[in-house]
C-alpha cells in the first residue's frame, strides 16, 4: 500500500483526490455516467433475468467490438497462463471473464433499486473456520487483504447491510462526479470507506485499535512504491501496506472478501485462513517474504477461478530496475 492514501468518505474540504482531467476524459466519463444511469433506470423495471441478459449482451458486444481492451486482457492472461494453457483455453477464460463482468454490472445497476433482503439473498457467506469471529475476539482488529475478484460492489453492500465492523480502503475514480456516483451507491447501505489519500496508514491503524476489519486490496501494479515479488511466475510491483501494518501490530493477514459466482447468480464470499507474518528482525527480508505470502494466496485463488478476475489491469507494467519496460 502506498504512503499517500486516505480520508474518511464524506469529509468536506479541498479535493486532494482528483487531478484535473482533459476534455477527452471528461467526455468519456460523461458518456459512462449517462449510460450507467440510463441502463440503471431500465434495470429498475426489467425482470432480473432480463437485466442479466442485457448486461451480458453488452459485455460480449464489447468483447467483439473493442479489440484494444480485449487484447489488453488477453496479454495479462498470456502472462499468467501462457505456458500452462492452450490459446483456445485462454480465449475461453477471456470470454467467460467478459460475461462475468456483465453479470457484475447487472448487479451494480440493480443494487440501488433493491432492499437488504435481496442483498442478503445474493451473498453466500463462507467462513468455515470462523476466522473473522476468532480474530475479532482477540480485540486487535483484522488486516484483510483482497483482490479484484468477483463483485466488489455487492460485497460492499452486504458488509453495510450486515453491519460488519469493517472499513474498506478505496481509490477515487479519475472523474470527481463519477466518484460521487459510485460512492452514493456504496454508502447507501452504511458501508464504511476510506479514500486512499494522505494519512491513510494512520487511519487504518486507528481503525484496528477500534477492533475493526481493515480491508485492503493487493493485486494491482504498485509502480515505484511497490516491492517486487512473484505473481504467476513474473516479478510484479506489489503493495506492502498490509504486511507493514500487520507486522508492526503483531497481526496476521486474512485473505478475504473475494467472491465466486454460482449457477443461480448468487455469490459465495470467501474468507481464507489467516497468514501469519514472519518477523525475524530483518525488516526488509521479512517484509518481502510476507508480501509474497499473500500475493501467492491471491494467485492461488485466481488459479481456481480465473474468469472471476479483472484481467484488464496492467499488473506487470512496472519492471524491476534494469529490466526493460513492459506494456503488460
């Protein structure tokens, strides 16, 4: 996790989260907002199965029509599975990924028009070892690490509905109005959110002291602030914040809050076993070791459910010193 990271959602003051964007980007976000709001209004009156069909159809239209994004996702899949799977198998995963993102979009559009019972029916909670209950009983909070696997928006709603003592660190969108639009949906259910901005680590520590679950994501390119560990056999710049916080406060890291889709379009929310941090006194070596531990846990989960992952992120873009830049 980066050093510059967060304020509580809803804080009034100078906007330090958004950098100015050019007119082309402004037009793009205007179109995105208009499309989402328009299709959202349609989803409010359509039967649920038709909303799913519409959004999956739109996703597959995107697969066929926009080769730039299709090829971007395929490059990431090639890096991850190119030595293990045939091109046909990778293409199948890619198509399934598009379809799943369409279903995720359908749920995002339906959430504002649904009630808490609908949200609860959609999520199947899977914590067979009672990890969250056990760790919260220790009174020191939980460092939860997740990834862009499944439907994070529906998980956010479920967390709010069920009043879990959790605060999630989120990244602002490039467009301030789009951030506002997304946040309104997330906050409707009472979810607690922190923006990645200055002071985020201190705020995370404060929330742990209140015995809360602090949710962090650790699957995106961390650029110059990252530490290089193996991800699908290739070095990837990875956030160290979850390990840093856990090591300093003698806590494990719990891989969690990732979802997988069931045939009836419910989602199973997974809580995995806690990962205990190594702390031998060699800070740098231990930090890298511990980052590798939760990165491997995320990788193993993606290997089980590859079509649930968001493959459009350029995970391997930043390269170690001395290695040529990579457009993946």
